[in-house]
C-alpha cells in the first residue's frame, strides 16, 4: 500500500494565497511571523498575542485552521475576478 496524501485543494486557490502573501509579507518574506501586518492579523483572527508568535506557532495555527485558510483563498480569488471584470 502506498502513502495516502491529504488533498491540498484547488491549485488556483493556492496561487491566490501566494500572491496575497507576496503583498502582505513584503520585507518579511523569509520570516513572515515577524511582519507587523501578519502579526496583527494573527492576533485578530486567532487571538494569539503578537509577541508570542513565532515560526512554529504560526505554521501550527495555519495547519489547524486549514479550512478557513482555503475559504480566505477562495474569497481572494473572487475579489480578484470581480476587480478584473470592472
């Protein structure tokens, strides 16, 4: 038997997340947990104090809240399509 892979979702949604990440993590791309904007978002979305956020904590929050991340990516895609059509 082979190893079962978890379905990662629509590749276009992941592309939207990467585009969003490039914008919001500017200057902090290799260490996004130090970005003031992303720290603020983590604090407002997950209730984690910004001063307690580190790489491990950030990635564990993203893994734990995977469904919300995918919904957010779908919303980003929807907004980009809407703005493109205007």
